[in-house]
C-alpha cells in the first residue's frame, strides 16, 4: 500500500506552441543555429528507430536557463517544426510529497506571466534565425500543455512504486495533477479522466488530459511519450489554423458569389476566382496530409495508442473533421462556380446566335424592300 509516506521526484514540462509563419527552411535553420541546434533523433527507446520516425524531424535548440522570478532558473529548449510551429519548453524540477507537488503544479499551470515570458523567448530566437522563416506572421496562434513527469515515486521503505499501486492508492492525486486542481474531484470526474491512462511496463504510466498529462517513467524513457504528446498538440494547433483559414476562404467565396449572382458580365471572372480558391484548397489538402503523416507509428502499438488517446483528449479529430468538411464544401463551391460560368457562357453564346439570326432577318427584309 502507498498510503504511507511517499516521496516524489521529477519535473514539470511546460510546452508553449506557436504558429509563427508559413514554414521553416530546416536546412537553412541548421546552418544558422550551428552547434546549438540539430534534428530530434533517438527519442523512442522501446523500439528501433525505423519503427517510429519523423518524416522530417524537427530541429531542437538548447538555450541558456531562464529566470522565472524569485531567483529560480529553469532549463529551456526550443523546437522548430517544418510547418512553422515553434515550441518553447520549460523544465522545472520538483521533489516532495503529493500535496506539495500538487500545489506546485497548480501554481505553475495558473501562472499567466510564464506564457508572456515564453513568447518573448520565442520572438527573440526567431529574430536570430529570420532568414529561415518563410512568410512570418504577427498574430501567433497559440497552444500550451503541461506535463508532470514523475521520475521516482518512493514508498516509505525506499522501494519504487508500481503503476498499479499509484492508480489504486493515489488516483485522486493523479487526477488533480491532470486537471491542475488543488482539491479532490468528484469520483465520476476522476473515473472519466483515468479512462485515458496507459502502461507499457508495470513501472510506467501515462494519464492524458486536454490541457495536461501525468507521466510516470524514467526521464530517458519518458522522452518518447513527451514527443508523442507534443506532436498531437502540434497537430491540434495546425488544424485550428487551417480551420480558421478555410472559414475565411469560404466567406470570401460566398461574398464573390453574392456579388456576381445577378450581374451577367461579372460572371466572366468566375473561372479566375474559382481557380484561385481551388489552388488554396489543394494547398491546404496537401499540408493537412503532411501533418497527418509527419510521424509514423509503423508496427509500434504502444506509441500509436498513446497518440490515439492524446488526439482524442485534445480534440485533434474534431478539428481535423471540421477542416475536411470545409474542404468538401470548398470543392462543391468550386464546381458550382465553374458551372455558373459555363451556364453564363452558354447563355451569351445562345444570345449572340439569336442576335445574329435577327440581324440576318432584318438584313434580308431590307434587301427585299429595296428589290421591291
């Protein structure tokens, strides 16, 4: 039983994800960072690297520790994805009993000033690699995630706790860490949260929530799970971006159709407008497919399950479906605009034929009159 005195050691990982541009030139980025940066590799220790791999590995840059106030300096790193997602990660160590760790987690999750601090770190480092940033944006779309990594949970006798013991004796505390609450939650709420839990060995555990996760594993083995959770959050950020882009695009299409609906001559510009909108639609389709395939879980059931749980809890599938629905609507509108143009052209051609026929009749009548 773990109701006896328990000591927890580990770290909080605070992830701040920003969509900052259209893309990163990773080759140029590596050149600019030099020895400070390199591609992410070797993060999946339970399987050979060929089984779980990035199609285009992000670049990681380790920077100087940052001061969060009160004299506390914490480790910091930045990660650059080719989709122009910049991830600022802060790592804060902890040691103590459950109540002390829960209090620290709640404090860090509610610390609004950390976001502005992370954003400033991101802006400062982006300026240093500006030649590798393709079409930067000023208004960054933003996501954050909080991970509590329990590297050691020691029982009163100094023995390392098993995952089943944690779930059996400290489910309430785990749920508090996932939700960032300092007080226990209702049994039904706790049960729903713990449904998103998974273990590979008897000594590891991951519990995934929408804004935070708890991971019980050694630091070197936890890195792979961190990467999967970060990847799912990155997907959410990108699908949110494309959902907003498609919403604005559809609004432009409806405005264009409304303007040209009753004006025959203006419909001649429909093919040009339709082609422009369709080009953007095809670009979004290609980019969303690249995001889907950015990481492969070939033959690796465990990390694929971690990803599926994370994607479900974070709402990745919902945003992906929204983007797909708007892409389908955009495709239907493209066909409609092309049909409208063809109808208008047919009408004009038929009208031209009728006018020419009428002119022939008039000319023939004039000739008859002169001949008479």
